[in-house]
């Protein structure tokens, strides 16, 4: 740029400043103000350092040497606006350059400069603090609440909660400035954005502002506190803050202190619940937003889709996907979106939304709908290459056993130029495994099932072409499961041997799949072999491995061994579920010996012990097994005792259980007990006259009573026997003695 251009630009700036500061009452037009703004912009964007220095010296001289007070104030206001505008545009160096050219800055100029530091990327917190110290110590500036608001915003954007607390303490104790709602909100937000998030500090600051200082907080401060809880995984306190806001809105007692929750409030609570995997709560508060006519944004809908995916709610996931399609475009005219590098809002379904929806369909059994959404996703994308979406759709086929559809999708991937990964191949082989399970229905097939053949063929392809997909342990686990579901024990162990030859790192899933192969054919010796391999490889069996081994013992008709494994897993600190307990009880019931009945009672007692968690308590099937066992073994008193326990646990006994017990009484010549039990049925709402078997048993019992003439003394003795039986069932052993009992 020539010297002439520099002088011309300098004159233009001086003329504009003169018009703004004229003493004759002249008021600058918008055109004049535009010209000075243009001059300042050209100044900040100029490449010639000499030009910049020259213009800055002119502006410095105008501001510092003006003798007209109104003109000086106007000049300072224009300079302040220029600094603010540059700061908000991300031009921090230019903004600070203007500030430093002023000999005696005002508090407003200092606040603007600090604000520019807070908006820099990355945030210039240390520079903001230096500006504050320089203004106070060297220019005798008196900081106000806006000064500390700008400083606190810098701490917030720098994610520095410790410095935010120092600033808060400094403004109150050293400068006597009372924090306002904006300052507290920024301090709380700094706690939320720290690594790790300081949720306790955020809630303490919120309490200090509202309860101690009675400052009317806006919704931003409360949302920041909820965000802190969300970042820290503290979903309970996030909900507590929301409940407080809702209660205040209903009671109106403290509504001026506590704001009404908005869509961001609920969206942040959704995020808190999502981070803590409280999936039902995510959907609960999403429904609450709909009831309050609050709009879910893209991020909130994504949280709902994640919840649907985890819960396998296919229909609800598709509804949320459609909702995301209809979301209005957010306003992007604010500085938040115009700032360089700012994150853009989510508009319409993105790849994550489609993946979650397809996965929700897969888990919810809606595999056809999942494939349809995949096709829709492909149509919406110019260059589709989403292997995750394809794999999710194939996983839906895996759960449903649709192995042909799985192979069809794999072929489409090839045609679309999408390379499958190990998870994709494992899902296709898993679809074959599920198909084998559905076809066999627990029976050993006569010949090798077609799905198993295809699964092993696919494994051979990837083995021979590692550049296509190199098979990992996940692929082999799926192949072992395919052999297991086809009752091919030899094939499963052959694959396991391949794993060892390839020096692949085995997982518990590997052993679980191998144990399933043993369970399907009831081979106890092979199950013992799996346990030995587990110990050799320094693995500890989990509940799945033990459960499959116990079921194997049941099929092999080895009830004592099944009980031994149950007690062993409990001694190792594992918690069997009710299905595992019931499997052991069925194994005892199948034995139909007195020793088996005693072991069945022991299993029941273990289910009631401290070693069984809530997932291991007796259910309806448990009582059906044990009552039918004792009734069939002509032990009606014990059967009736378990009928009572069943009712005490909140399960209404089926009429079949009453029928079996009454019939056992009738066959063992105890008519009074039969009659009394049939009368007790009326308390449960049953009419034994309407049940043919019971009605016939009643008639037989009456005839038998008339024939043998049982006395009340006999009945009393039977009641004593019932009490004795109950004591036998309840026992007086503690939980540790039960586990040690042989």
C-alpha cells in the first residue's frame, strides 16, 4: 500500500472522528458511523504493519487528547464497540491491540478486553487475569460486577472451576462486589465443564445463590447445575434439581428465585440419565416434555433413540426417528453459531440416529423394519459407506435366525462398496447359529443343518482371504456357537483347537459357547474338559458357563452333580439366577427318590438364602416344580406346605397344584386333610365343585371318612404332622450351613 493510501485512510478516520466529536451539536449520520466502522475493520485486516501502527497512533491521539468530554465519551463508546465486535468475531489480537493503544482505559474498555479473551479459541484465561490486574493496579480502575462476570466467563470457557471459585471469593472479600445471577451461572457452568465435573461444588454454589443470598437465578444457572450432575454421572441429583424447579412452578412460593424448567432443562436431565444408563427414565422425561409441549431438539431425540436401542423398543425408536425428521431448523443468526469453528446444531437424522434406530429394530425383533430404515438411510446419503448401519441390520437377522437375509445383506454390502468387518462376519455366522437352534428345537439333527454348513463355509472364506476380513476371536466364537446349536460337539472342539493353534486370545464367551455345545448333547465328560481348559488358561467360569454345565448335568441325569456345581458357583461369589436354580431343582425332581426330594428342599432353601440375589428368588415355576414333585411322590403334607409358601410369596397357586395335592391326600388315605385343603381353595376363589377331578376326590374323601370314621384326635395328629413338616422345610440351619451341607 502506498504512502498516499495510508494518508488517505488516516484522513478519512480523522474526519469521521471529528464529525462524531463536533462541538456544534452536529450528530453523525449512520453513513458516517459506517465509514468509521469500515476504517476500523480495514485496520484490523491490514497486512501493512506500518499502516496499522500509523492508524492506531491517530486513534490513540484522538481519544487521549480530546478536550471535549462528550466527544471523548463518544469516542470511547465507539472504541468499546469495536473491541466487542472484534472479540465476538474471534479476532482477539486485534481487539487487544486497540485496547492497549489507549493511555487511560476505562472500566468498560477493560471489561470488553477481558470479554474478548474469554471468547478466544483457546480461551486466554491467564491474559484476562493479567488485564484485570493491570487495570486495577496500574490504571486505578474499580472493577464492577460486569468485570467479574467477564472474568468468570473466561474461567467457564477455560473449564477451570478452581480459578472460578477464586474469582468468586476475590470479588466478595477483596472488592466488596456482590455476585449476581450471571456470575453464579458462569461459576456453576465452570464446575460442570471441569475435568472431572464438580457436581458437588455446582450444587453448593446454586444453594448459596438461591437459599443463602436469595438471588433470583435464571434457568441458565439451574441448567448448568444439572449439566454438572450429568457430566459426573449423578443422575439422582440432576432429577432432584428438576423436581425442585417443577415444585416451585406449581407452588409459586419461590418462583421468583427458582425458574420454570425449559426444554434445555429436560434435555440435560435426559443426558444425565443416558450417561448413567437409566434408559427407562430417559423415555419417562421425554414423555414429560411432550406433555408440557416442550420441543425435543436433535440431541434429546438422540438420547431417546439410544434408550430405545438399549431396551429393544423398535416402534418407539421409529417414532423418534420420524420426530427428528420433522424438527425445525434452529436459528443460526446468533454469535454462537456464527463464531469461527462453532459446532453446528443437529438438523434432521444423522448417521448416529439411523444406526440407533436400526439397532433398536434388531433388538426388538423388527428386523424387516431395520432393513427398510437401512435402505432409507442409503437413499438419503450421497456416498454411503456405513458398515455400522449394515452390521446393525444383519444383527437383527442374527437375533431372528434369518440367515438367508443376513447373507443377502452381506452381498449388498459388497455391491455398495462397503467393506464388512469382523463384527459383521460374526453377526452373519450368528444368524446361522440361531437358525440351527430354531430348527433343531433341542433335538439332535440327523444330518448337518444347512445354516451350519453356510456358517463354516463363510469362516473358511475369511480364513483363506485375510485381506478381506481377518477372523478374530469374535468370529470363531460365533462359529463354535453354530456348531453347538447344531449339536456338533466334535466340530465345536475342532474350532477351539484352531483357536489355540492360531494363538488367539480366548474369552469367556469362547468357553461359554463350548460349554453350550456340551450342554446340547448332555456330555458331562466334555463339560469337565472345558472346566479343565478354563483353569489352565487362568479363567474363572461365570454364571453362563456354570448355567450351561448345570443344564448338561440335568440332561445327563446327574442331579447330585448339578447341585454340586450350584453350590460351587455360589461359594465362588457368583449369583445364580432363578432359571439356574430351577434347572437344578428339575434335575432333582427327575430322580424321584427320597434323597432327591431332600436335595430339592435344599435348593429351595438356597434360593431363600443370602447367597441368592434378587434375580435368584423362587418364582411361579419354582413352586410348580417342587409341589408337583412332592404330590407325585405321595407327600401331600409337604406339597401343601409349599402351597402355603407360594401364597406367602405373592403367587396364587394354579388349580392344577391343588388338584395334585388333593389327589395325593386321597390316595394316601387322608380324607380330612383333603377336605380341609379343598375348603381352603375357596379362599383363593376356586370352586372345587366345578373341577371334575376335585369334585370326584371330594366324594371319595367323604366316603372314606364315613368308612374309617376318623376322629378329631386323628385330625389333630395330622395337624401336628403338618407343623413338623413345616419345621423340616424351614429348618434351623443358617445360610453358611446350607451351603456346606453334603
